[in-house]
C-alpha cells in the first residue's frame, strides 16, 4: 500500500492559467510559494521560499482561474510529483508539482469583494467540508509593512 498526499498553504506567484484539453476538460496551473522563517548560524532570521507548480482539473480549475490572482493566499491539497529536467547549461533541475484535489481560497473578511463576489470562496464541491475547512485553515495575512518583505 502506498500513500501520496501533500498540503501546502502559500501565495500565488503569478495569475492562474486556464487551458482546455482537446476533449474539452479544463485545467488550470499556477505557481505557489510557501515561506518558512529560520534562524541562520549567525542568529539572523532568514526567509526560505519553496515553490510548487499546481495543476487543478475540471470545474474546480475554472473556479480557481476565475477567482484567484497573483499574491492571493490559498490552501492546496493533492498528490506531489517531482519533475526532473536538465537546463540549457546541462545542470539537473527539479520542479515540485502538485496535482490538486482540493483548493481552498484563504482571506480575511476585510479583503472585500472581486466583481461583487466575496473573495473567500472554495473551489471544493462539497459545501459542508468547505465550510469546516474554511474556519480551520486560515493563515494570518501580512500587514502593509510585512508585504514589502515577501519575496514575490
């Protein structure tokens, strides 16, 4: 038996890109930055950013593309895959890819609305689970001073 599940909370590094397969299935991709603060050996605080490429499929993909934009906070749950590739200089590179099964939009009530729709919406189709998740998975939002130090 095997199990592959990842949960990432972070901010979008760019606006989502919505595409359709030749069969008409929607898929949406976006980059997600997850930040962690660590102390260096000199005792200074250092921010470490891990980037993920996220893919969402189906109706959820259309919802994500419609309501999310660069900088927005999001909770993503799905399967992790490491894509290995070689860059132009011949160096091996790795990309962390998440095939999302659940996406929760995170935001505070004071973030307002976008096109008349509250920004705190779920792409999950199960409304009961979405309501339970929304109340327990909120991340603190940075203040204006802190936003200047965010690396995206």
